[in-house]
C-alpha cells in the first residue's frame, strides 16, 4: 500500500529537522571564483524529455563545452540528495566543470524525487535518458564509444542499477560508470538501529514497501554475481567519513571478482557528499573523475 499523505508529512518533518548539516555546509563554504567560472566555458540548455510510462517526462540540463572537441565524450550525471532533493546549482557547477575539462557534453538528469513517485520511477527515467543520449550522439558530433555515466549518493544507486540492467539488455554502450559514495544498500537504513534521516529517505524511495529495498535495481548490493558480469569499467570514489564506505568497497571487489575493470579511489579526509558539495578533498576527486572520463573508451 502506498504511503498516505500523513505518513509522507511525518517523513518530511524528519528530513527537515535533520537537514542542519546540509544547510550549514552550504552557508559556510567559500566557492572558488575559478570554479564558478567554468559555467562561462559552457553553453547550457534545458529541455524536458517527453518520456512515457513506466517513466515520465524528465527535465534535463545539458552543458556543452564552448571548446567542444570532435568526437567528444558524453557524460550523463545523476545527482545526489536522498531521492528527495532535485537538481540544484551545485550540480550546475559540477557539470560545467566536467564538460569544460573534457571538451565534451554533460547531460544532468533532474529525475523525479520520491515526493513525485517512488521506485522505480527515477530509475526508469534515467534508463530511458541513457537510450536517448546514445541516439543523439551523431547529431551532437559525439563519440558513441565514449558515453559514460556517473552518480553521487542516491544518483550512484541509479547508475549502478542502470549498469545491471544494461549488462543484460545491451540497449546502449557505456564505457565508464562512476560510483561516487553511492547508496548501494538502501535496505540497511530501515533495519533496527538505522539512522532516522536515512530511514526516511529509504521509506520514501520504496513507497513504504520495505520488500522493494532488497531488489537489485533498488539496492544494487543485492545483485547476484551473474548480474554483475559485463558491467562497464568502473571508478568508485569513496569518502573516509561516509557511512557507505564499506558497501562501496565490497561492491567494487565483487565487480572485480567477476572480471570487471574497477578502480577504487579513497579520500580519507572527506565526508559523504564531498565531491559536489565542495568539502574535504573535493577538487582532487573531481580531477580524478575528469581523468577517467578523458581516458575511457570502448
């Protein structure tokens, strides 16, 4: 049974009450001027892709480097935010940096939040966008063998899940997946002793049906070894002060064990969310992702 309005409001109150660190971090940080300036090096376009069920129309923000290379890479970004926060200005700055530095195109998916609909809505949207991106490569002057995707926290869930499905269906080529402090186990939060904020995120994402949280497309850590085969080259970005650190390490080792090419980069002095939220070793992490995108090719 779907969550009632009253249940959603109770969960919203938990999220609002526990969001202090997010608000404080945004208010106290200093964004380097040279980082902001990357937005002047790209052309930004917004569009709504008219997807049909089981997906739904989705807003895209496309950043194209003004110095775009011929046969350039295309990177698809899936933002974080516990499935309850939409795409925001931090994502704009991150995507502008990636596009400018790779002389390519970045497609940022403003997928449906859990307030708009639970799993699998966001997953279906993002999977459909990946197919659409592949179909645009010729018109964009992009290289279809250089399509990559990356996700942060909740977005990492979506990226890993897309790779699991596409490993079987082969609907589009992917040369690289970036799992940035990915939320690979959304079931753990609803177990006894779980963090109340994370529990609220997971409850909303599954629509109150906790059984859904053990589905591999909802929590990729539950994928079988067979499902992990044929996943793309993978870069795992891990933060030392992140509750998802251990599950990301385990997932990386499982991918490697079935023959996937995997690199795991640990940033021990960084917290969860650091890469896009500009905390800890965020600049080093962004440079590592840029290097991986530049080098990736089927």
